[in-house]
């Protein structure tokens, strides 16, 4: 039976030490979150981010815009926040309403305040093998989780499923930087099972229940990023936990694995940007 990669436990440990660190700062980091529209999931995520920041003593502000906000309104707010020295971190909650270009909005954020690590500067640094100012939160959290359990990455075959800018692409680059041999899979990949059977580490971020124990190599490490509701309204991940946990050596549960690590990384990034701004 596999050992659990416990994201909740690691979150508590990291946040506790971050809180003591923030207490010692004379001025505090300030995270501003821009939320456009009324996507219920986004509202919950933003609320959690604000509550977690406040618990750590980080100033946090949410700026709400209606779904019909214009791109120019958002761009001028970002410019104002970029020029405001009291603001040390800016996050634009995705998805944005359809009439707004996500690229234009993200490109406008100052890379020094880009807490998600999504701006072209930070992405460019990451993809050219350099250090970005901060790393994207979900892949950063996954590496923290693997490191906590002393899982070796160098020389291992890591299979990343999903190629989004939020998870798969930066994850693959970060694993490559840690000297893994990386294979990226996506919806057009043929014979996924043949590939996963050779994986030492699988990071699955498809948003679909695609991983069963029978397609895993024994003793591999499985990180389940997916989170969605099934037809019965139950929260599920990409991995069939019962069958997979019989085969692999480590597995992250859903919920309680990657989710808590993503918000932890956001807090770490907020503090890192603040320290770099001093
Ligand atoms: P996304 O933008 O929808 O991307 C999904 C990726 O999975 C795409 O690259 C897609 O391939 C690939 N894919 C879809 N079906 C597949 C299949 N049958 N076999 C192989 N690949 C397949 O998703 P995302 O934003 O990266 O999120 C993925 C999942 O992770 C979602 O469930 C999301 O809720 C969750 N998530 C969780 C956290 C967390 O903190 N826990 C953070 C971010 C995301 P194509 O590119 O070919 O379409």
C-alpha cells in the first residue's frame, strides 16, 4: 500500500514557519488579487487566498470587477498597482471573462510583482533554464511535496500529463531543471499506458479520471493534480486511488495533496517577492 503525499500536513508546517517570518518584518507584504466576473469556483479560491494571507499577517486586498469590465479598465488598474510601492504582489484570478485577452492582462503585470510567475519574463526565464523571479505555484508546490518525502528526481523518468501553462508546461521545465528525463503527454498522445508503464514519477493534470493501477509501473510515484466533480457531484482526481495505491510507492490524494500545496506556494511567492522588493 502506497504512502500518502500529505499536502495538508506540509502546508501547516510551511505556513507556520512563514507566519513567524512575516511577524519579524517591519512592513508587511501586500498581495492584491483581481477578480473579474462571478465564477463561483474563482470566488472560493480568491476567498481562501485572502484568508490564508491574513492568517500569516500578509496584507491582502481583493478587487472585484463585474463580468462586463473592459480590458482597458483592468489594464489601467494593473498599471496603477505596478506603480504603487506598497503593493508587492499582484494576482489576476483566471479564468477571465471571454471578451478579455488573458495574455494582454498577464503581460501587463510587472514581473517583480508577478506572484504566479506567469508573465512572459518569468516564463521566458523558466523555459530558458534560468531562474524566474518566482516559480508558478502548482508545480512549485508539487516539487516541495516530492522533496518533503525525499523522492529522488534526478535521472528518473517523469511523465507529465497535461500541457497547460498553469501546470503541465512549467512542471516539465522544473523537472528538467532537476535533471529528470521528462515525457509530456496530452489528449493527442497515443498509447498513454505504454508511456506511464515506464514512468518513475507521474504528474497527472488532465482533469479527467485517466490513471488506473494497471497502467502504472510498480513502486512509481503518482501526483494527482486533477480536481473535478464526477457525475454524482463527488470530488475526484485524475487517479483511481484504490487501484493505483496498490501499485505505486507514493501517491497524493485528492483532496489533500496538491491543492493545499498550491496555496502554500502562493504564500511563499508573496513573501519572496516582498523580500526581493526590499
Ligand atoms: P487544462 O488547461 O484543461 O489542460 C488539461 C490538459 O490535459 C490538456 O493539456 C489536455 O490535452 C490534457 N488531457 C485532457 N484529456 C487527456 C487525456 N485523456 N489524456 C491525456 N491528456 C489529456 O487543465 P489545467 O488547468 O492544467 O488543470 C488540469 C486539472 O488540474 C484540472 O482538473 C484542474 O482543476 C486541476 N488543477 C488543480 C490545481 C490544484 O492546485 N490542485 C491547480 C491547477 C489545476 P490537450 O492540450 O491536447 O487538450
